C-alpha cells in the first residue's frame, strides 16, 4: 500500500508550485498573487515572437518595392521609336518637339510625355479635307517607398472619364506582373503594366479635324459633312504590346 506522504511528494513528479498559476511563493513559504505586469510582459513577448514569425513567412506590408531593374536615368521619350505602332498606323512626327515632365523624388521617379504621329489625310484635295491624327502618351512611375500593387489592381478600370465597364478591360498575359488593356468609346486605348514597383502606361488616342483651303482657317465642319469614323483602336493591341515591351527593355539597360 502506498502511504500518504509518498502520494503528496510524488504524484507524477509535478511540483505543486507549478500547478498554481496565478501566485508566486514567498521565501517563507507563503503564496502571493503574481503582479499584473508580469502577465503583460509574458503576453508581449509571445506577441513579439508571433509577429516576427509572420514577418518571416509573409513579409512586412511596408517593404521597399522591388524596382525590377527599372531606372529613369534620363527622359526616354525623345528616343522612343514606337516602331510597331509606326508600321500599322503612322510613324512619329519628326518635326514636333516632345514635351516631357520628369519628376525625381525620394519616394517616386516619374516621366510623362505625349508623342504625336504623322497626320493621315482623308478624302479630298491635297491640303484640304478631313485629317486623322494619333497621339501616343507615355507614363512611367517608379515607386521607391510604397508598393503600388494594391492600388494598381483597385484602379484597373478607372480612367479620367470615370469607371469603365468590366467588358472594356482586357487582361494581357505574359506582360510584367499584371497588365490590362482599357478601350474607351471616345477614341482612346490604354495599356497599363505593373512590374514590381514600376507602373507603366502607353496611351493611344485618335481624333479627326477638317482643314480648309485657306491655311489654318477652318470652315464650319458641319458645312462639309461629318468626318470619318474613329477607328477601332483594339485592332492595334498587338502593336501597343510590342512597343510597351520595347519601352520596358529600354528602361532596364
């Protein structure tokens, strides 16, 4: 038979002081309540361990974006060839100066420019009649402090004219991390690309205007009938993608 002293002293080898969770033992053998700050300290240590583990597994939300090799050492617009668009529409206008706006900042480097293509004459005599004009807009933004990925996705249907219907936004595969082609009803198509901390846009716009015989003095357009219909810019999807790839490559050299 096991005696009472043996049961009290052994009982699975567990010290009775370990079973009492909210008390510490005084030197004289008395138990006193554990101070609240000790519990708080233990909780803070555990929270810190869990947070560190989460950062290791999933990464921090405020990490510096990876620019994927992109640099804006100089303005890329003057030397941008737009070869593919030039072949299917018209080459860029060589006599028109390209106005660019270059921003350099600790948080963001950005360039914006507008590149006109050569005018295409419509029906009529030389120097008179309807003309069709195209313009290519380029925007490159390198985010050096904040990851633009979430905002890029949230604003994928947002334009200056409002929010486009889902059917007017097409996902473009195998281009950067994410890419979308937005086609509007007002003669505008825009290709947007996200790669790391870089956001790039190639915007193609088309417009028509009437040129009278008198140099620079336009007639009432209503008097000469309606102008030509604006072309379907989605036909130039492949050319826009090709020229976007050329732009992306040029910024990584």
